[in-house]
C-alpha cells in the first residue's frame, strides 16, 4: 500500500519563502477567517512518485512522553505507513526513509537550543507535516514558520494551554495550517480532591517550572481558585530538577499544607527529591502519571497515550487527503483520574484519609500499583480491530472536530468580550 502526501498549498518540497513579519497570535484569527471565506484548503494528493515526509519532533523523553511516542508509531504501523522493520529503525531513535513515509524522528533532550535546531532542520528539509510533542516544541515550530509564505501543516500534542502560549486564540481560532490536541485540566476537581485529604487546608505551596511557558497561566488559575475557595498560595519557581528539593524545602519552611505541581510538559525528574524534602506536606501533582514517579497524590490528566493516538489520527487523515487542517478544531478530551502513592505518604509521615482512598482509581503500595484509569507503560496499546473499523472510528472522531460556523462565531464573540 502506497500513501501520498497531502498537497494544497503544502505540496512543494522546495524551501519555502519568508514574507514580512506579523505576530503569531495576532495573525491567527485573521488567517482562519481568510481560509474559511476564500475556501482555503490544505488537502489534496501529491504526485504518485512523491513520498510524504513527517517531522516527528519531541522535546525530551520520560516514561510518560514515551507513551505518546509509542501511540503515534502504533498508529502509523496500524495504517501500514511503516512495517515492523521500519518501526525498529524508529524505535532505535533513527530517522526513516521508508517505503510509504519518510520520518525525521528527533528528540531535543529537554534542551531549547537543540529544539530550535531540529525545527529549523525540518523546515529546511521541506517536510509535508510536523508533529510536535510538548508545548515548547509546538511554540518553536509555529514561531519558526510564522513568516513563511507556504508553511507545512503543524499538529501538536501534549500542550497544556494554547491561548497563553500563542498557539491559538481558541480551538477554532488558529492559523489555518495548525491543529492538535490540548491536555484537559479541571481546577475545581483538583480542589475537591485536595479537600478530601485535608478539608481545612489553608495554604498551598506551588512549585512552578520556569522552563514551561504555560506555567504562569496555571499558577494564576490556582491563585484564582484560592481566592474563591479561601486558601492562600505561596509560589517557588524552579529552573532545573536540581532546584526542586530546594524549592520544596522553602515551601515547607513556610508551613504549607500541601505542595502542588502544576501541569508541565518537561521532565518528570526531580519528583522523588521533592517528596524527600517535603516531610509532612503531601506532594499533589495535576498529572496522574506522576504518582508512578513518587508524587503522594496525583489527580487530573492521564491521557499520554490517548493524546498520541488523537494526534496521529490528524496526521494520517491529512496525509491521505481527508483532513482540512484549517477547519479542524484543536481536540480537548475531558477526563479525570485520581491516584495515591502510599509509599511516598509513609516516607513523608502523611496519613492518607479514608475519603481520598475511596476516591482513588490507582494506588501505589510496596512498590506496586493497583487499579485502573491510568496508562501503564508496557500495558497500554491500541484496541484490537480491523483497519476498516479503525478508519471508521478515527473518521468519526475527526468529524466531531469540524469547526462549524456557529462554533467560530461563538469563539469570536468570546474573544471580543474578553478584550472588553
């Protein structure tokens, strides 16, 4: 089976020409409306002898990020874009010049200069589509192509906030060559879980990661929640994993009742050192997978593999000429899970309440985990189905993302109201 790259304005393999600069955020709404009213489309079929090139660009690796990577490769293999031998090439961390697809498979090792270089390299190669994993690489890619006359399609995954980072103004108000998946967070639910552990907590300490561009908006959300529910917030900003213990120690000195780790799309390293430093104050992460890395309580986002599947659906549909990126909304899948690490609680001298234990979907004890509603490396994978069944399921998912005129009008109205 041979697959063909989508074309439209993106067919050229030649290096694309820059045009005069305009801000990314300022251009997003205007570009979308132009694309709709002029019937701009990014779909089509390339010449029969042209093999599509995908740039699969990741900020760094952890067990959580590996789930997203695996999901994308699982989908490419399920659709016949790569075979088992080609999959092994990618699993080894190498680029692929394949029979049905070429893949620039790059990892920045959580290093910003390297991330910039790998994005520049992908654009120099004239790739058909870029798939980024993490807020950081998505922002770098969009910034690098903001002045290009004929940019490639961009699909982003594992992004914690699109508005604050400039990737989009809203799910349907975005540059016409951009879509992706957005991690879903519910701060009201976080507060409910925290109160199950300590109904009277009055001071929350926040360890804010300086290297995640979405951190300020998450910190502000926690502050607003505190104002509404009657708890105060202390913030310590950390730059590297080595800073985590110092930050946690500083918060403990301020007598915080718990330490909150906001959503981040960087390394999960340093959590164990936070737990070691935070005696008496449970470490509460808003990423459920952090319970495996030592967080005392974790509640919220748990879909690393799911997000990879959804991003891959977009990439594959685009490559097959079945997706108009311009009118495909950014996907955000509501979901919520709660997990508890009793080993960490014991080490901290923290007693987990019966009310929280009753709520927990997943519990770590004596080094082992039990329960559902959490994606476990080595256990999660695609559901068994025929390719025809998979195509039907994926097409239905994407159809639900179509930006209808009423959705666009509603989002434009909300933007206008927000600007006052």
